[in-house]
């Protein structure tokens, strides 16, 4: 996979998310005016359900499955709210763990999509086979980063002078990625998916960082570097952060 290529951002996702938020506002307005609304429409399970739909809409439901977790969580508790005799709540956490495991095994690489062109793979089985038969070697390539932290910590030092980006996934864990001795050319994309976790990125001070493609929910990105401008006619080096952060944070540091 070439992480240096990435589909351009689209306004459609923002418009769709905005329409969902607008509908929420209209419902709240109707509720305040005394309009007779169903009890479930203003119940607390609608909060995570709506939040999941907004997150999914911003990525056109093609990004990391964080939106599925929120929507599914809200939907399950909404069903329990409306039909308490079903007792579906007791299956929530086992289902979440199983879904996350399946996503790690099968879905994280999105082998059914060509990310650089946005078209479906015609030979998805070949892509899947080539990717997972040599999974160990792929994980060790310095040009492409793959860091996963679940209820733990992950530390990686990248020394590649032609780094192509990659992905970081943390679930109730943390990751520290040291890129201070790495180098990039042009734009490079790093996808970060965080749920109740944190990521520390140590990067050169002359790299430009763009985080506008990140979806943050009760999360933040803090750049603590002493920024420096590239000397002379040095090629622009841009690290683009994309993905989703929920109750998490990304910290940018530099040794220089």
C-alpha cells in the first residue's frame, strides 16, 4: 500500500454531517416548544447513536469503524430503552470486543478498496493473499508504519529516509513514534485511530503538520515543537494526520 497517496478531502461528508446536526437541532427545538415527540427520540442512547452517525458522515462511512461502535452502542441501548424485556445490553461488550478483533484481522487494510484511486479491487483475493502471507515482513518495513496498542504501550523508532507514512491504532493504550531521524518527500499521510488512548509523535521541527482531516471527539492535537522553516530551497515536507480520536490526544514533540 502506498501511504503517500490519499484521496482528496470532500465537502460532501461535511454537508452530510451538518444536515444530521441540523436535524438534531430541529428536534431539540420542537421538544422545547412542547411538541409531542416519542420519548425515545430525546433519550440518552440517542447521543452516542447520533455522534456515531456524524462521525461516519464526515468520512462518508468509509473511514475507521469508530462510527460503528458509537452507532451500535447507542442503537443497542435504544432497543433496551424501548423493549427492556429483550435484555440485549448484556451482549454489548462481548460484541464490541469481537467486532474490534474482526476489524483488526480483516478490515484495517480495507483490501476491498483501492485507496489511491477510490475504485474497487478486481482481484481482492490476490491483494488479501499477498498482504497477509507476508504479514511479518510487512510489519517490519521501515518505510511503512503499522503500530497497534490495545491495553498497552507501543514504542517505535523510524530511521527510514524515504518514509511513506502508515497507521497507528490505540485502544485503551498509548503509542510513541519517534520520527526524529526519518525523512519524507512531499506529502505523507499517517492515519491515527484512537479510542481512550494517546499518541506521541516525535518529528523534526521543520516538518509541516496538517491535522484538518482528523475527526476529534473529546480529543485534541497539541503541537509543542519549536517550529523552524526549511533552509534554502529544501523540498516541502508535510505530514498529514487523518483518522479519528475519541477521548484521546495527539502530542507533537521535537528534539531540536
